[in-house]
């Protein structure tokens, strides 16, 4: 793809397109719901340390954000459920209603891609508009089932899509409102589901792009088993064209939430731990997979948390102890690091910059009284680069984060008002997140 002109944009702004990712398989245990439940190695194989967030990056002219989409303003948008509450100083609004909304990717001209667990990828034109965004519409058909993983690389103007069995790419031009993903550049889940699987088959694939490599999180074919398909329960790493696919992380039950830290280039992954361990375990985690040398081993199903075998008698001494933990059964689906230009129109206050937003879907598991084990959440984690500001407390998985949007579940733990999924940061600084229960796409801005 050739360009006759190029535009220079601050690196912090360019990096916003990387803050998207993740996905699980929706539904209960028979329909592949993934709910379940000290620092990285000193040697690193990712060039994240070489990233310079202050150095201007040259964008191809076709995706420099100068071409606004032509669209009809959205009408009749619902208001957020009254039970939901965003932290003081911010405004929460619904900007689109899209069924089965999952992962999100912000485009440089202010549009927002919404991948789904349906049959299409949708787009919200002018999602970063100062007033009303455009009416959402179909951007592309899913080339195969569960087209819920989506990411965008602004340096090559490329959209990446993860589906049940494939990884796809598409060249993008500024203001484009329709597209076609064509043939896969790489394939996953080509082998059979593990024989005698317990039925907890994860079908979705998440994608993220960082430091010149494409990453794909591929969910497992069971709750607890030894996989026969080498791509299941892994994070795969490949060239931008899908070539040279290798396993970057293994024994990772369902790497749902994928996100790149734009300040460092590090790719993080989070997801769901296995079910049926002692109640309250294992904690759900989020960890920088590319900061570990070689292939990172997360130990599933034998090892969880801080090298804990949980009765499996396995040797867990060489497995990863993740950097960020949330309560069991949280099910992390979406993640985004907050990075925006200092001149962004909707810039968040300083304490949020460089921090991490995580969307926890909440458990589908219930106790005998019908109450859910874990509530849906949209939380904020303060970060210092690739280190959480508060280290893990292995006795308390609630200390590293604070609620950013709360009220998703009533105090009786039996009624809910949505389940957050994908998260992205817009080029003007807005925070977007999706909800596949109500089918809403939300926008958060400072008042």
C-alpha cells in the first residue's frame, strides 16, 4: 500500500489504537462461557523498553485522522441504566445499541469499530464527536463465526480480526465505513476439541498488535484438560502478515483481554481461570506476556496464582505468577491502557494517564440461592509503566484496583444491569466500553 503524503502525530496519540482487545465465549457452561474464576522475568524478548512515547511517529496519509466519516447522527439513544454510576467528575452516556457487542478498536478519525459475537463487525461513525455520534451501521460481515476480536495498527493502516478459526487483516483508509476481510492470514483451532472434553469449549479469538508483531489469544476446549490442538489455551505471536506463528504463552485457559501498553509496547493478556477449584480461587489475572523470555507458561490446569498447585501435585515452580489479580470468576474480557495527547479534547485527569481499565464480565455461576459469585465491573488499575502501582496481595485480590463504573449488580447479587466487555481509548481521549447484555456501547468523558 503506497502513500504520497504522510502526517506526523505524537506517539502518545498514535498508541491509542493499540488499546483494545480481548473476548470470551458467551453463555453458560454448555455454550462455552469462560467464567471461572512477583514480577515478570528480568530478561525480556519484546523491545518494549526501546519505545519512546515522546518521539513523533509518522502516520501514512490515508489514516492520519483528517477525513471525517459522513453519517447520519444517531437518534433515540437510551440513557444508561439508573443503577450504574461513574466516578465523580465524569459523564457516562450510551452512543450506540449493538447486539452482542464485544471488543472495540478506535480509529484515528474518531470512528469506533465494534466486533460482535454475532455475524458482523459494526462501526460507530464519529464516536468522538463533541456532541451526538453517527448512527451505527454494519462495517463488514464476519468471515467465519464469533468475529469478536479486533485491533488496529495505525502505522500500517491495518485492521486485524480474530474469529473462531482464523486471523484476518484488512487495509483501512480514513473515513472508510465498509470493508471486507477476505481470506485468513493465519488459522487457529484447526485440530479437534480435546477428546472427552467437559463441554466448556471456548470459541473466540482475541487480537492485539505491538512492536511489529500480531498476537492472538485462543481459548481452550475445556475447563481442565491437556489440549491436543497446539493453538488452544495459548497466546500466539506472528508477523503482521500471519507468517511465522509461534506460541508466546501456553497453558493459558482463555486469554480473553488483550491490550498493548502504548508507552512501552508490551502486550498484556488476561482471562478466566478454571472452575471447580476451592470457592474463591483461582483469582482472575492480567499479565504482560511479552515481558517473559521465551514461551510464558501460565500452568493451567495444574497451576494457578502464585505457583499454587491446588492439590494437583504438579511442579509449579517455573510457572508465571501474574502481576494483576481480580477475584475469582470475574472473567476479564476487555482492557485498555489510557494514553492520550496532552492536547486531547477529552483528556482524563493526570491520575488516570498511563493507567489501565479492565472490564470484568462477571460470573455466570450462581450459588444455590441464585446469587452470582462475582459481579460485573469496570475497574481502574493505577500503573507505573508496566508495573501496577500496588503489588499483588495473594491474600486479597481487591487491593490493586478501584471501581470506575459500578452498580452492575444489585446488593442481593441476583439482579444485573449489564455486563461490560470490550474497552478502547479514543483519539480525543474518550473512554469507550461495550456491554453485551444490554447491547450498549458507552462513552465516558470528564465533565
